[in-house]
């Protein structure tokens, strides 16, 4: 094992680290701060960055990209059908559209950046995205949680207190605006305390995007636990209370002697189907985000948790489930809600007809200019195709 003369030390240079004589160091820095080589920080770590097996990386790329494409297409469909169809512009559907917007932003701003940085074990996307992605993910998760609470309260009032006035559309839009404002304010400290830093003892000297600007670890821990409670445990408690009451009211026994005609039966079946769909949406949120929240709670509670074997794989699985939730809601709406299913079918059919129409026009154009087309294809026969941070919630 080779040793380095203690009179020399590593100093950061433009192209890396330079080995400088300690006498030069004391000439550059005050001697009352640096009196000996032992006062200097340790040299850069030579430990390699953690790498995942190629087949595992390929699997992760495929799964996350599938989630990304499904979430973008599905949530755009939800927003479009609510905005374009007059019969879909109800208070409940406005809240669903807000939920879809949060999931869409989650897919666009969080899914690709977070999983790539986890696989690479460093942050390759620069300073701006470092300050954008973490608070964006937290904001989107808060929007999902608070919107689900708003949906639950709306259903709770409509079913248990049917004579009370329902929310008007303007009031629903005000609720949605309030949800987004509260979510942004709650996630703002993440943007403030996030830093893009290079730690020579970690990640082989590559940049890391972390919340490292907290002056006190106790404050950071308190904020992390507060986020966890506000984003997951408190909403889940509200949802459990409201929907337990709703289920009892909807599926409860009919009082003796009460008549029920065909109209009442149809209304009851429609109401139960709506409640089942909403319960499924809430259940997927609960199950998708539970592993990641438990993982974060464990990491915050035990200081040596990061040293556990295969902890990176555990995080990826938990993160995968959480990100997958952004693609689940449109599938649930299409499978269990008749109006959304009909609207999705109508939009996709229109896109298919438009594609066939344009394809036919393109084919006719190629037929009328076959000579020039063959020359173009021949002259272009050689084609050229170009082709840690764990975001806290």
C-alpha cells in the first residue's frame, strides 16, 4: 500500500485535484486556520460508485418508461375529456382533473429524473433541475393527497347530508386553487434547503442533489416527519373516517317497512358503483405510497440504516410503486366509470379515424410521385439514428 508524504495534499483545481506541497497551502490560507496537515479535510475517496447489474438497469428503464408513457397519455386523456365535454364538467370531475394534472406533472417532472439519478447514484441534471424536481414531486404528492380528501368530503356531504347545498363549480375551482397553493407552500422549504454539492467522500466526487442546507439536523428531521404526516398519515385517517361512514350509509340495511321502487334501486346501484370507484382510487394511493413512506420513516429513525445490504434495491422497489400510482387512476376511471370509458373510447376512436385519414392522403401523395420517391429512398439508404438523489416526498 503506497503512502503520501504528509507535506503534500490534494487541492481542487479546474481539471481535478492537484497535489500541492503543504508549504504552499499555508501561504495561500491563514496560518491560524491551517497550522498542520491534520487541519485539512481528508483526501478524495477512491471508492467506486455503486453500479447496478446491466440486466437490472434494463428492467428498471423499461418499467419506468412504461409508467412514464402510460401516465402521460392517461392523464392527458382525463384532463381533455373533462375540459372538452360539457356533460363531464361536474364538481367531482373537476377534482378528478386536478388529480390528473398532479399525476401528469409527477410523470413529467419526477419519474425520469428521479429513477435515472438513483441508478447512476449521482445527480447529472444540473442545478436548476435539482431545485425543481424535489419540490415538484412533493407538491404533486400533496395535491393528490389533498384532492382525495376534498373528494371524500364532497362525497361525505352528498350522501350523509343530501339536503345540504352541493359545491358549485366556482367553489370547486376555488377549492382546487387552494389545494395547489397549500401544496406549494408546504413543499417550499425543500427548494430552499436543497443544494447541489460535490462530496469527495461519496459518489466518487460526483454531484449530489440533497437537502443539505439545514443548520440543525433536528429541524430537518422535524420537517421530514411533518411532511410524512401531512402527505400520508393525516389524509389516510380522514379518508378512512369519511368512507367508513359512507359505506355504512350506502350498504347499510334498509329500515323495516321502507318501500323501494325501481328508480330508488337504480340510484342506489349508481351510487354504490361511484363509491366503489372512489374507494379503489383511494386504496391504490394508500398501497402505492405506503412502502416509500415506511422506508423514509425507517431511514429517518435509524442513523445506520443506509449501511444495510441491498438498501438501494429496496428503495427502488418502493419508489417504483409510488411512481406507478401516477398511471393508475386513468386505468381505474376507464375500467369502472361508464362516462369516462365512453369519453375515452370516443377520443381514441376520433384519433384513429384522423390517423387513417391522414395515412390515406399520404399514400395517395406517394402514388402520384412514385418516381421522385424512389430516388429519395435510394439516395438515403444509409440511415443514421441518433439517439444519489432519492427524492424525498
